[in-house]
């Protein structure tokens, strides 16, 4: 019997079945009772055990060999690289499955065939020579070869070596890896790098990249030229390159802080200092460099704006004079019409006839005159934008009303304000000048009549426009001015924003240049589309003050938050303004008391305590700031909203830092007033 757990007694004998490296068990023999095994029996038993051990060892070795062959086959067939063997005359002896995946050819079609048949003819002689050296001298070969795949050429990285027996090559082994896409990508990267290098060195703008410590890591020739430095001198920190010893703020100066910034910076201006000590005004923008989600530095582009700044000053002066002269003629005509609209009805009133009708006509004429004076005041403002928040609908309505007086009878005007609640952040007067220029241009482009269309829409996030690219267009009010005039050819379109360029005999070439400048100063953009014989369309993108899509809901929330019965003290010297605001606030359930002077306001505050004070800045007896001082002395937490018809916010800038103080520029809507009241009231 063959047992591995045998424990013999006096009638048994056993022999171990063991080879050199393994033990397989014990061979046992059981004798008859009373008969013991002799030495010959034991030797015979051990001989049988040794024979069994040899047989079992051979079987185990064959099983391991089969397993090893199976593993080798799995490795070869599962490899992503082509693995092959060839005879000394160059015929394939074996190929793995990767051959078909790489070349498209079935493996069986190429077993026994010459591998040289796969080669491009231009490589044939060179490869034959290398193959002979492998066979005859055992030299390994490593090369990239282009072979003919079933569906096109394939570039392979091939390594081959000889298998020697008794000093002679019996078999050639080889590995091949498809590098077609890798080499194509490398070539594209090389070409792209070259193109980017040419672009970098060809641009007239200076380009600098800095690391997180603010040290310059790359710069182009233009940057060195603008800063008056050599290429070797461009390895300093950004602050040292641009400011040197001329800025005492060091790393805290605005442009030096860019190294630590994660935000995209829009166009800004600064003064850089050349190595010779001269200064140069620059305009720059910056964006972070992100590598694998990690902020590793910043890229800065800048340009020398010395000449442009001089031209801008001249442009502003010339445009203001030209526009003022053109407007003066219009104003004279308009004021004559205003006076003519008043004069006949004054005579009618003197005669005691049609009093109510006459007064209505006089009131309308006065309103018309007010619009004209507002237009005159626009030219007295500083050129820099005096930014306020205003609602687009009434502002655009006033522009359209002005346009109506500028357009001849044979030209019609249509308007469409898709989102009237939009709130624009900008200088209403400067922006109105843009539309006035565009309207006048449209009028001149329609000498035989046509239609002018003015639209205001809000684009969806990531919206794409055929006329240009606008980053995050939902942040802007998209204003469209479209005419059906003569249009402009492409060669004209390329120059319309250039100063002094004009196609009109009496034109100055300043209007569109200044319009473009004003829009850029507001952080917006302007585009134009035009077709000869069809018309011209201007697209103006003006920055929004807030998410105006929810303005209506915000107003309703503000009204609900204020609460019915709140008491408002309205300090306003213009009786008609005061009565109008009081009527609107009372419609919303608020109680309103009116004071027409500062003294009346102070006396009123001694009689009662309102929930909020709406305070005119310019009062007939004292400044609104003086009234506020008296209020704050007795009731420092009293909510106060300054209201004014002039852009004189600088008078109260220091007061606006307090949470219970706000500022509104006339004209404003009831919605804006209600929202502001809600903001200053305590929670």
C-alpha cells in the first residue's frame, strides 16, 4: 500500500518514496502474523519506493514544464509589443498576436515568409546589411523602421538579437513597438514649439512669465526692448525689472503682487523704469499659469503706450470740441423750438383762454429744455468714467427720445429692450455719447431713408456670437444698434476705430475712436458687422452691476423686507420730485414726511424718529452732509440714503463706509430706491 500517514507495527515494513528535491509519501508492506520481514524484503520494498519516486518526479517535472510553457505563451500572446523569431535567412518562425494588432496582417499569413517583404524599399538594403551582421557576428540591432501595414505605413521601434548554439546563429529573436503616434505627437510638439517661439519673438507686445517667487522665467525680445535691457538682464524679479529702485513698496506694489495671484487681471496701467533711469507708461494684463491644477506662475503681457497716451489726450480734446460744436447747433435749434413751444401759450394764458391745455404744453416744453441742459452738462464732466448704477430701460428711453430729434422724418426708429430690469455699472453720460455718435452715423448712412433699430438683450452663459468672442457674455448688457443704410466694405471696417479715419467729407474721424475708447475704459467691448447695400450693426457690451436677471424678484423681496408702515423722512427741495417720490413710496405702504430744507429736516427729527432718511445732498440752506452730521450726532445708527442729481459722490465717500449709509444718483427708479432702503435698514 502507498500511505503518507502510516505508523508501522511489528508485522509491517515501510520505505520512503522521495526524490532529490521532494518527498511523495511512504510505501508500506504488511506481512502475515508471526512472520517478520527479512533484510531482502526491506531492500526489495525500498527499490520499489525508489522506482515510484523517479516516476512521480518525472510526472511533476512534466507538469511544471507544461505550466511554464503555458505561462510563457500567455506572456507572449498577451504582450502589447510584437515578439517574433526569424530563421537565419530572414523568414518568420513565430509571431505573437500583437503583430496583427499592430500591422493589420493575420499572423498565419506571415509565418514562413521573409520579414524583408514588410519593409519600405528605401530601407531594404540598410536592413539586410544589419541583419547579416546579427547572423554572422551576433551584433544586436536597434532601429526605427517604417513597414507596410495592411491599412497604411506603421513606424516600429525594433530590437533584434541572435540566439547562438555552438557559436552559430540558429534563431533571431526580436521585439517591435509601434511608435507611429508617439513620433507624430513629437513632431507636432516640435512644430508647435517652433511656431510658439516664432510668435513669441514676432509680437510687438512684451511677454514675461514669472514663478511664484516673482522671478522672471521667460521673456521675449519685445519685453527687453520696452524695458531697455539685454536678454541676459531679464532674469531678475518682476518688481526689479519694471520698477527697480523707483518703487519703495517692493513686493507689495500691485504689479509685484501678481506672482501670488490666482485671478485673471484685466487691462491695467503702470509706469515701468528702464535701466537707464527713464520711465515708460505701460498697459498690461496678467493670467495665472496652471500646470496639472497647480498654480506655478503668471504670464504678463504689456506694451509701451507712450504715443497712444499722447494721441488719446489729443483725441479727447478734439472730440469734445468737435462734438460740442456739432451739439451747439443742435442745442440752438432745440432751444428755439423750446422757446417757440412756450411763447404762444404764454400769450394764450394772458388772454385767459385754455389754461389747462396751455400749462400742459409749457410743462412738456420745460421737460424738453431740461434734457438739453443735461446734454450740455455731459461735456463739463471729467473724461474718466464717473461710474454709477442705473437701470437700462429709462436710460435707453432717454437716448431714443434724443435720437428721435436727431433723425429726419424719412427715417424710422424701433426699440426692443428684452430685459428692462438690467442694471448697468458705468458713466451714463459718457455711454450716452457713444449711442449719440452711432445714431448720427446711422442717420448719415441712410440719406434716402431707412430704419434704425436699438435693442438691449442679455446673452446666456458661454453664448457664441458670430461677430467676435466675449468672455462670460452673461456679465454684460448686449446693446445692438442696427441701421439699413449703405453699409461699409471690408477695407473700411478694418480702420473704423483708428483716430482721424473717416469716409465723410465733413467727418472728423474721432467719433468711433472715442466710442471704442470709452467702452474699453468701462471694461466692455464693441463689435461691428456691415454689408454694402444692406446696413451696419454695432454690438456694444456694457458691464452689469449685478445679476439683473433676478432684479424683479429682488425688488419684491426688498418690499416685503421693508414692511408696511415704515416711516420715511424725505428731505428734498424740489417739490415735484418730493411729491413724486412720496406718491411712489405710499403706494408700497410706507408713511412719508417731506422736508424741503435742512433746517426743516432737523426740526422734523426732533418731533419724531423715522425708520430711514432720504437726504438730498444739495439743499438751499445747507449741504446735505451738514444735515447728516446733525442726525448722526443724536442718532448715529439712523439709516440715511444720500440722493443727488450731480456726480458728486466724492463729498460723501468717507460716510459710505458705514453700513447704514447709501448713495443714489438721480434719476433712479422706485425699484432701486426700495432696494436701497431695504439694504440700509437694520436686519
